[in-house]
C-alpha cells in the first residue's frame, strides 16, 4: 500500500500513511462461478442459495436440503448450462466479460472528465471479484466515498437489496468506513428506456416481417414477495408500459412474462416458458423476446431464454424466435449509466 499513498506534510514522521482522498464508483452484478466444473459450481450455488434474501426459509429447514440433495445434483446441470455459453477464450462467464467491459468504458469517460479523482471498479455479489475485496481495494486507493451501483434496473430484495446488504457487511468490519451512496432502481430513467427502445427497433429493422409479438421477459420472484411489499413486480410492469410508450405501440404487441421459477412456491406470472408455447399454439409463430431486468447478458438470457425458452416455443409449433440482446456495453447504454452515476456524484466531485 505504501506506493499508493502520500505522507501528510504536516504530520509527524511516525504518522500512518494515508492515500489522497478520492471517490470510488463500484458497479455490482449478480455473480459468476469461477469455472463450470462440479466443485466451482457447487461453491457458487452454495453461496447464492444460502443467501436469506434469495431463499428465506429457516436455515435449520433449508440447509440440510440445500447441502444434501440440491448441491449434490444441481452443480452438474448448472455447469452444463454455463458450458453452453462460456467465454472459452478468457475462461470466464459472459457476465464477467461484459461487466468488465462496461467498467472499462465508464472508467474512461469519468477519468476523461474528472481525472484521477475517480476510481471505477466492479464486483459480484456471489463469486469473484468479491464485494468485500473490491471495497477494501478502493479504500486502499484512497476512496473515502463510494457510489455503490447495483446494475439492476428494477429493485428487488434478492438482487438490489442483497447487494447493498453485502456492501454494508464489509463496512461493519472496517475501522475507517468510507461513505457510501447506494444507487436506486432506474427502471423509469428516460435515458434507460430510450436505449432499450432503440435496441429493439434496431433488431426489428433487420427482420423481413414484423413479429407477431414482443415478449418482455423479467426474472421472476415468488408472489408473496409482492404481497410483502417488494416493488419489483410493479416496477417490471411499469417498465413494460414505459417501453410501450417509447415505441409507440399500443396494440397489444407487447406481452410481459417472467422466467426462472424455482421451487414449489407460487411465483408471479405468466411464466415465459409457458407463455411462448401458448403463443405458438395460438398461431403466433414469429416472436421476439427481450430481457429488460438484466443489464448484461448472462446464463438467464443466453442459456435460459435463447435455449430453453426458445425450445419450448419451437416444440409448440413456433417458427421464428428472435432474442434481442441485453444492453451490455453498447455506447448509448454506457451514456445512460454515466448519467445515473453523475447524478449520484453530485456534491462529491
């Protein structure tokens, strides 16, 4: 750490070394296993599924099931899903590759404007790079203030809240805590909606015929989360409405659905995997699908949507299935994220 710090000119010779004060911007995404092998997947799934924000059953009841049955069988299946989308060139998940690319572009833009006073980094809620290690690294670089940005457009307890929880768990362990601002949900941010609409129109412009429907698929949550006050479901519906307004489509062309159901609990719906099959059986054999709840393509989009949900559609008689990629590191998306970040930086830079 000594090469990162400057000694205060007025301090005594034995004074501790302190890095020049800076502001950190920390982008946070869900997580990624370190590899697709059984033990890497087991470690990742154990951390993920042990999170009380994700599975809130009592530990005495849930952990024996998780550590016994689920983590014996599921790592192999999940590893297979990850292998089908794995970035073999870099030996990492696409989510890690894309989040790094987003960070690089945001860092370049903020450095060009504010110089070395800003430090941009990224972390994962589950897996590596960990939230704890990254916050500590930012602090070692002199970041006394950190904008903590969960990259989830819609707020949900199992995504945004658990990311924030984990950041504050790190603060509990620090003698000198940096000030932290957590970025709120941005599902209704006009720039985000505009970029989302543009990405859809760009794909539609390449198609020979207009699809019968655009399915807007969000990651699902148990229905009781909605009843207990989680705003996620309502924010998803509002995202669809704002997107519909931006596109100027009010003819029922857009259909909202939810994916990734897990366990026997009733989840919000309709389920995307069932909805696309229903459309195909009803003669709607040409559809597009987009996933606005994800800021970067990941296993839930590249494997679940573009493989499992596509298969459900085609087996039910569907002919043309077009997946519209997440916004990832496209320049207009980066510009929208920068606008959100700079709003949170007010008074700090």
